[in-house]
C-alpha cells in the first residue's frame, strides 16, 4: 500500500506541472493588456505602463515567464496580484471560505443524499420513492444559478431564515444556504446512487436469506445491506469533494462568498496570471489527492481490490 | 492497480498504466455483451414501449423542430412582427403575445423559440465531438498500452482536473467572437475525459477476450482489430454515458452565457435570456420563467432519455 | 440512478412546478419593508454600514476607483473640496489658494493639522505625496492627474526610461504651511483638481512601508482606519481623535462591507444588514422606489456614456453617417427600458449637473429621428460589411443597452450585419487605445472635477481614442484654460464643445444618475455628485 501511494504521488508531479503550464500558456498567450484593462476608459501614461509591465513580467516571453513562475513557486512565492498583494496571502483567507462551503455542501450532500436514497429504496414504487426521484431529476435539470436565485429569494428574502449573501455571519449560518444550493446537484446524484445500489443489494441472495430467517427488515438493511451498498456512494463522495471546491464559482458568485472560485473568475477577466495559475493548480492538487484517497479507501472497503502486486 | 477479475465495479482496469479508474460511477456494473449477440435489439424494443421515453422523445422532437424551423413556430404561436420596440419592454404575457415581451421589447415567445437552436446544436455537436474524440483516444490508450496509455491517461487527468467553468472561461477569452463554433470547440475540449476513460477500460477488458485473441492469431492487423472487433463491442457503454451527458452540456453552455463569457449578439439563446432576466426577477418573473422552463424541460428530457437508454441496456435495476 | 419511475410525472409538469416556485418566490418579495420609524435624531455616536465594491488601493495617489474614493473621503482631507451644491472649489485642508496668471498657484494650509498617527501635516507632506504619484516608475494609478504640473514630463519619459529626477520642478515648499505650484501652462480649473483625493497629503509611513500603508492608510481626515483593510470583506473606520479640521465626524464609526455583486448588496440593504448603498443597480429601480420610498434618491451624476466612433476606419469618415447613427438611437426608450428611467438622455457632451452645461447643445443630432437618420444614412452612401460593437464584459447592462442600439441600427438604418465584440477590459483597452477597433465602442467618462473642460480635454484631447483632431478645438480649449474669469473660460469651452458636436467623433448617449438608498437607521444623508460621494462625517445614526 505504501509503495502504491508513493507511486501515485510521484505520478501527480508531471500532471501538476503539465496543468500549471497549460493554464499559464492559456492565460499568458492571450492577447490583451491587463494594465490598460484596469485603467478602463482612461489612457495610461507610457512611463506608468512600462513600469507596471516590468513589475508583473508582462513583456517576457511565455517560457521565461513560466520559468520565473516556477522559480518563485520553489521558494513559496506565488506571485503578486495587480493590487500588489502576494497571491499566497489572498489565497489564505479565501481558501477557508471555499473549504467551508465545500465541506458544508459535502456534508449536506452525504446526509441528505444517503437519507433520501435509503428512504426511496425502502419505499420502492410508492409515492415517496416517486417524489424523491422526480425531485432529484428536476434538481439535476435546473442550472445551479437558477436554483441559487430562487433559494435566495425564498429562504433569504421572503422567509428570512438565512442571510441572503455574504460570509459575514460565519459558519454555519452564512454557509447553509449556499452549501445547500451547491450540494443540490450532488444530493440528487447521491440519492439516486444510494437508491439503486441498495435496491440491487436488497435483491441479493444473502439478504433474502436473512429476511427468510425472520430478521426484522430494518436490521437487514442496516446490518447487511447498507455497508455494501455504500461502496459506490463513498467513491462518488470522495471525488465529489474535489469537484465541489472547483464547482463553487457560480455559487460563490450568486451568494457573494469571497472564496477562491470568485477570485479566480475575476482574475481570469483581469488577466491576473499568477492568481489564475495558483488557484487552478491548487484545485487540481486537491483533486488528485481526493482521487488518491478514494482509491485507497476503495481498496479498504472492498477487499477484492488490492493495490499491491 | 490490479484488481481481481471478478471485481464488479468500477470496470476493471488491469494494466501497465497509472491508475485511472472510471470515474463515472453512475454507470451500473457493466455486463459485457456476449459474442455474437446484438445487445441493442432487445433493448430497443424495450425502450419504445415506455410512455416516459415517448414523452421525452416528443419534447425533444418539438424542440428540434423549433431549432430547425423557428419561424413557422413563431408565426403559428404568436403575433411577432419581427421588430423590437423598446416601448414594449418587459410587458407581461397577453393573448397576442403568450410569453409577453423581453427587455428589448422583442416578442418573448419568438425569442425563446429562436433560442432553442444554440442549446440543441451545442448539446448535440459537443456530445458527438466528445464521443468521437473519446472513442479514438480511449481505443488508442487501451489497445496500445505502454507509453501511449501513460501519455493519454496523463492528459486525461490534466483535463479532468481542470475545473469546467475556469477552463471554459480561459479558453473562451481567446475567441472574441464567442460563436457557436468556438463554444462547441471549448465544450468538446473539456468534455471528452470521462468517456475516454470508460472507452479505455472497455478496450482493456475486451483485448484479452478469446475472440480478439483468435482474430489476432489469424493475422488481423491492429487497425482491423480495433475497428472490426473491439469498437463494436466496446462502444455501447460509452454511448450511454454520452446520452446522459447531453443535458449537462446544455446547462453548461447556459452557465457560460450566464457568466457573460458565452454566446453573444446576434445569437439568441436561453442562457443569454436568463442572464438578462436575472436582475429583473422580482418585478418581471416571466423573463426568468420561460427560458428556465424550456431549458429545464430540454435538459430533463435528455437526462430521462439517457437514463432510460441505460436501464434498457442494464435491465437489472428496473 | 434513475429508473422509468421518475418520469411518471411528465416533464412538462415538473417544469411547471419550477415556474410556480419562481412566481411565488417573486410575488413574496413585493411587500413593503419596515415602517418608517420617523426622523433620525441628530446626536453624535453610533456606527453604520456602507455597501462597497472592492477598492484597488487605499493610498490616495494609487487609485482613481470611485470605490476607493468613497473610503478616502473619510480618511483624508484634500487641500480643497467641492461645494456639494454647485461644485465650486472651497477650502478644506488649505485655508486659501491664490494666483495671478492661472499658472503659478500659492496654497496656504491650516496650521496644527495632524495625521492620525500624530505626525504634523506640513506643505512637504503634500509635495512628497504629489512627487511620488507623478514619478512614472512608481506606477501609481493617479499619475495622469499631475500632468499639468511643471516638470511632469521629466518624471515620465515617453520611452519608459529611468527619469533623471524624482521631484516635480513645479513644486516649491515655501514654509511648513505654504506650497507654491507652477503649472506647465495656465490652467484656470486647477483649484477643482485639488479636490481630487490623489492630492491629499501622505505621512512618512507611506513611504517607509508602501504595502503596509495601503492596507492601513494613515490620513488627516475625520475618520481613521480601525484595523487593516480586509480584502474582499471589509474596511472599518472610527472617528479620528485628534482631528482639528473643518468637518468633524458625527458617527463613531463606519463599516464598509465589500460585495462583488451589486445585486447582492442591494438584497442585503433590503434585509437591513447594510445601511447605505451608493449605486443601486438601475435594474432594481422600481423595487428600490417601492421599498425605500423617501430613503431612496436619484441624483444626477457627472458620469456620461458615449458611443465612440473609429474615425480611422473610412466607413465612418462621413459626418452624415455618424449623425445618422446618433439619430437612429432612441435614448429615451433605452433609458426607460434598460435603466428603468434612472439615467437621463444626453443632450450635450457634458453632464447636466456640470456648471456650464448647455441644455440641447447637441440639438437635433441627439434626438430620436429614425426617418431623418435613414435619409442621412442613404446620403452618406450607406454602410458596407459588418458593423461591430465593442464593449467590455465587466457589467451585464452594457450588453443590454448595446443590444438595444444594435436592434435600432438594424431596424432604423437597415444595417443587416451587426455583431458584438464583447471582451474583457484587458483585451478592449489595447484595441481601443491602439486604434485597432473597426466599429463603434462604448466610451464612458467619470468626471474628475465639475468643469466642461474635463470632458473635452479628457475625451477629445491629443491622441484620443476616436482618432479625431481639429486645431480650432485645441485652440479654443487653450484659450479657456488661460482665461482670467470663469465666465470667459466657459465661453471658450462652449465653442470647443460645439466644434466637437458638429464633427461628432463621440455620440453622447446618456448621463448616469446615482441611485442611492439607505436604511431608516441613518439620517442626514448627503451624497454629492462630485468626487466625495456620501459625506461620511455628516451621517447621523439611530442608536
């Protein structure tokens, strides 16, 4: 297992390098001048333009820029934003927001998704099952920003249960509504996955045997079926953790949460290369790690899969 | 990673490669079609009997007709002069104009009907493009293994890790015209990874099958092996994933429009309409409701249809 | 995983449910917010919250962003201020300003003023700040505001080389309270310029640790920083203890909450979590009027939108074509439909609130005359190729009004092929500044000081974006700058404006109006249309 993990970590290095280069190339090869963009409708004096270009390495060729970036990266310097803040500093505070949002969504997704899935599976064919399936299908079909606006209007403005937007109220108050919206897609998915997996297992011979022996149904479900049924769910949830962080752009935008998603979106518009590369690389890293954890977990949950030769 | 042959899910990915287990776990455990049996005949018969499938197909057919020939629909359903008068801006639904008017004073039903084209074209074109790309790359990676596989799997990981909205935004900034073509290209570039993994796993699994070995021993070349023997048998699960994905593509496109990095004038699309509506939701809910309704109905139909197709190929779950 | 059961409810029904939710959510919000609890008592103390968009910098010389300026209004006293009523310059940190020839100006500062850290404010504090901003290699954003001062060119070599000196030759510190400023050419509007925050003084700390200072600026105004600027989140100010200037603060403190989306900020204002918002999105105008009643106000601002025309593209060379485009645009229709009647159709190159604005200066050209427009269009020989419209994607309303313009050009002039070139500001800036656009573009002007001259020189001065120039225009501007009285200056400026309107390199569209709304917790809300925005020091709080 140790060798397997080491191999996987080693493998992540070229993937990360390739990702940073790809993003770097995408952002820096694009035409346009961020400094003139920031100045808006006023011309920028030539001397100021020259200085700012020098300060942000904007006139260097791509390879030189990338080399400088990597050099900085080795010393822990992620570059600077156009307001002169070190990117690492801006990320520090923002990661907390995104992490909180992601974990809240992930928690809601797990609890609600599994609960709904189990409920639907046990009531297969009855109205509860149909309601869960219909509801989750609808949620999957409606884009997340529409869900977001409706939730804001309904729970924030009309009912006043949650703050409408902003991270000011802290966790959990400020994160529940956006977390729910962000999780909505995943909840639907987890519920369906749990339901299907559980149904499949409930048909298995050993469950029938247990039922025939006269064990109460809930005992059969909890003791015998749930653990096996949750293997694919756990796998999905593991990967989902990474996607939730990356997928938070729209949710952060709608709910005005100062997380990395919002920042990276603005940074792309501003052509703030170091910020874009830094955040995206970090997201890919989180993603790779989540994958690794999932694969390791998978081996632990299902003894038939072994990672060592 | 090595897994024992009887491991049910995810599809076994034995082999030289850095591990790239199939991520789309919505896929049920795979039943590989037995040699010589057409998996589709029974499933197809099965599909046509279901009312839900008929309903979804109906919705999609109507949408497709609207996308192909919007003007007859508009002429039939509403009283659209083709001119947009600002004086009519945001007027609500009435008898002559069932959906009312949009912000620009254009007949909203006309605009919503015309907005179906980008969504459908992009949904289908992207899915087709990504499907072709993933069949090709998955086949190459799975068939040849070795460094080809390592390289392609690495590439898949890089693109897979790239967050969708970010990747799309960065790429779209490079295409100032933001037309249908650019959007399709971007969404294909970001949408081929899952299917490629499924395809690769399929090919790896089938490669060792007796009939492939037999064909190989009779002197079939790699090209013949790939096109005649592996492709027909490996393609079904990939197509199922593709079907399920059409809905995601359509709402992904709308999300990019919503964020202001998608299509632009003179294009008309549901995403653009939703973007324009967002600020007026409170006073003029019809601006949000109609495109949301059409968009959601289309996405929903694709999802339900994809689900049904998958179920037909995997009847265990019914 | 979905089985066929999911869809026993037809898809359309599910979608209808969505519509119902949308409708009910929206309907629920239409009720009025809280009852008005009467006027706010005029007593000192209490704190209030202002919605803000993230500023770029808080060092005065490093920003021209209106969001920064609102914070700087509380932190700094500039030499002069603009009278909120009519925009003429009045003393603030300076006691007096004088000149004989509009070129050499002498400023006398109030004695005894101190920065929030106790350091005395002297004439050198001003000179140091101005030198730093004017020094090109510093890359400070407000650099251009110092271009009138003698010696600016030496600090900003056109080739980007290192300047031989780092001090403006036109600044002379006579004594601790006297600063003599020599300009490159006579400039009668100079006192108004001195109300711009970039002309505020800086303490020594600003130069010792510029990055730290930008997070925690130490100023000479009625409010001081209370903790550091927390990026993207908040900026807190508290009443400055040792303030001796002419505008002491009433409230104990101000909290700025930073929002990315103005819509979100407005929603928070409605929910009572924010007390003041300076720029309610025009799309929320009806809602704001209904919800806030008397605590909602629309005031003219100095900001103008124009459609700039690329004169280097021969298709736009004929003035008739430019007039045709102008007359095909229904300004009133657009301000009604897109801006909810909040913006005012433009009838001049200059905003209506500017002293010296002439109503109807643009005449028939800025009116909606579709038939006449078509006539002029045909006479100019029509238009070939695709008409491309350039604008930035930084605000969703640009796209909406550009769509309206595109529809009108299509319907009224018969131009079939119209396409958008919507892009990020980073792309648009070089295209417009480098004269590479091949179609009309959105041009916006935020006024720096309330003078006709600011619009004319800023938009149509040398090397302007539209590529237009006319020696008669330049001559009229220079005469206005040198004239000894305001009335004489204005006359020359008017002549220059008329020349520009006849040639029409820029089509005036509309004048922004600032929509402000505030909660019932605060009173004495004075918002001025010039640089200051909300006068933070005057606000009273119910507490």
